[in-house]
C-alpha cells in the first residue's frame, strides 16, 4: 500500500498539510471571503449611516487583504519575487 500524499487544491503539487503555507493561506482566503459576504449582507440591513460606513470600510480592507494573500499564493507580488531571488 502506498502512503497517501496530500496535494495543493489549486496546483495539484504535493503539500497541503498544516505546515504548508498554501494550505494556511488557502484557509485564510476562504475565511476572508466568508467574512466579506457576511459584512456585505449586513451593509444592506444597516440603518445607521456610521455603521454602514464602518461595514463598507471593513469589506474594502478585507478585500485588499484577500488580494494580498492571492498575490502571495501566485508569487506575483514584487516583494515576494525579490525575497525569492535574494
């Protein structure tokens, strides 16, 4: 019997364990998406303008964080490319 090897969900490359950075960033990205959906829904139901503004800001900030995590996973951020080449 061969040992089971976990693979990254998107790339199919070996890995996927708790120590794998892509496993962690993937989980966090899902949590960002869930939070963004929840807060976006709450914006539509907010009666107070200040609360609505705070929720909109939170959605924007989480969206930026989610994008940063995607760039990290794709190694497309200039900073990640520099660190790899050092």
